[in-house]
C-alpha cells in the first residue's frame, strides 16, 4: 500500500470515528508497510486521548493512550475489561477481533466514563486496573492454550 493510499485510509478511519460519535479526530501519524499485504497504522488525537489503529492483514485493531502518558497504548479490550464493560472470558471467546465500527461506537458511548476514570486522582487507579486486565487476559489466553493441548 502506497503512502497516499494509507493517508486516504487514515482519513476514512477519521470519518468512521466521527460517524461513531467521536468528535474532531486529528490525524497525527500515518505509516504503511507496502511489503506486508496492505498493513497500515495511524494515530489520532481525540480530546485527551490518542487512538492508534493498526490494520494487519485486513483486521483493524484499536489501542488507546491518555494525555497523562501518551506513549503507553493499551488494547481497547483491556480497557473494556478494566472498566467493567466486558469480561476476559467474553474477549478470549472471540474468534476474530470485533469490527472497528462497533468498537468505536462503544467507545464513544462510554467516553465520559473513561475520561472520568482517567482524571485526577482516579487516573493511577484506572491505569493499574488496565495493566492488571492486560496481565490477566494474557494469562487466561495462555492457560486456555495449555488446556486445549491436554
């Protein structure tokens, strides 16, 4: 995928963010990997968050960073677990990543709750919950692989 095509893809991602209810997504970076099946990635600023979308062999994956630590991106699944929006079991039961439009819509609907959790004194606690969700989800996934081998 050429850089111009990747820029167009980033613009379409921004349009999809707006359609989902996320206001004023600003494209910060665009990267393509022409040798890798049209893989691409872009980073956007939406309010106090950074959204990072990666397209890997046709699958679109979302990670989120916050203003307090803009270099630390978390998979949206771990944020959803930490915020109590879904469970590890529901995430690990999926055969494929969810459609990006569904994920963006859900994020937009719960944005105030997430921003509140990442504000002031709550930020450290919420970040710790997200990091614990990441560890727990990975551990559960590895355990499920081990159990399937038995």
